[in-house]
């Protein structure tokens, strides 16, 4: 099984190397190339998941198109031939030789000033929200009427994976290293300003609502997700990826059952396997068995198929 673990474009500066994406600075734009790297427990594993980067890119493109009536995004083009021309203009020698590497997994995006807040929207009581709910319930000063989670009053008898009465906006800091930190809306306003945060909240909730309603018709529950925004020409635009299995919690509608954790359309096979190992969750991570790699790749592709109704394009 083959995968793209890293990319190099001689002649152009690599702006950022993330856990998954290699980002190149082309002067007036950024080229985001999604590799097949995979991280678990904040450790980038030594292998990769075939076509994972293509799934992330193609799902993002699908959602960029579907949400452009709500907010502008950074997309210039994802066409490999057009990107090759940009690379040649940027001074990359023999730019055409990189066409197959970037095809299907790359986005050329407008440069924007990144807003240092991750915009998380939760529609279901899962992950850290479920943990926080239980902690709040345990320390609720004897009040058994309700729990207030991020300003939303919740009943005290909710179970894991239950749907929230309404989606909630729960921002976090965006750490350059280490873990992001959940913060209140008021704390976010102190960081970037009330007007910006209020608009981020409005946009995030509107995008999530539209996307989750559509996804349900395709057999997927979007339990929660995170967005990133930037400012360009004094306007807020959507940047990075959007509503992918890496940035969201996708569950199958036909398998959903409140009261337990749910299977996700992401790297769950990997996490479950790693938890069976005597591994201290530090670098370097272990190599993954071929069966785990294959099942994980199939799960990512199934998410794309369910959402779009089409198989992942070849090549």
C-alpha cells in the first residue's frame, strides 16, 4: 500500500509543516498539500493512510462550495494544472514533475491573517464536552435541576452522545505547540475583540447547522466540528480545511445509539489498536499493521462516498 508521507517543492519556501499538511508560501498565496500522514494522541505515526490526504482535500472542496453562500473562503483553485503554472511562476524548477504529487490533495488559497481562535461547534455530548458535563454535574453544589455548559442550560439526566438542545459554540485557543485550551466566549472576546468573536460565532453555528442537516440526509451525524477563520481585505473568510473526518466527529445515522461512545469515520481503528499496545504515547509511534491501515483508508473513503454520493476520484 502506497502513501504520500511528505512533499518537497524545491525553489519555494515551506511555510509550515503541520501534522498532516505541508504549506508552501507562493508570495501572494499559500499552497496547502494534504499528505497521508496520521497522528494519534498528538504523535505523528511513522507510516501513513493511503489517499487520506485526498479525502480531506476533496471533502473540504465539497463543503467550500456548499457553504460559500454563508461565508467566503480562501480557495483560489484545486486544479493541478493551474497549480503547476503557479509553481512555475514561483520559481519551482521543473514544476510539471510535481503534478502527480499535488493532484487531488492540494488547495491554492488566498493569504489571510489567521484569527488565533479555533471555532468549535458541538451538537452532541461527546468527547471533552461529555467529560466537562460529568465534571460540572459532580460539582454542581447540590443543584439537581440543570447544568450550565458554555451558557446552555442542560438537564442533569443526559447521557454520553446525546443530542444537545441546540448546537453550542465553544472556542479554544490555537496553540502553536502542545494542546489547545478550551475557553469561554468572553475569554475569546478578550483575545480578538467582541465584534469579531460574535461574527465567528454566528458564522460557525450557521455553517454547522446547514452542514449537519445535509449530512443527516446522507446517513452521517456531524457530532461536532471545528473551523478556522482569517481576515482578508477587512473581511472574515473561512480558511484551512472544513468539515472533514479529521476536523469533525462523524457518526453513522443507522448505528447511532445514545448512552455510549460511537464509531467514527476517521482513525478510530488506529486509536483502538494503539490502546492495545504497551506504548507510552510519545514519539516515535509504532508501525501499524496492514489490516489497520487498510480499514482506516476505507473508512475515510466511505465518509467521502456517503457525503457526495461518489467514489473518491482516481489519480
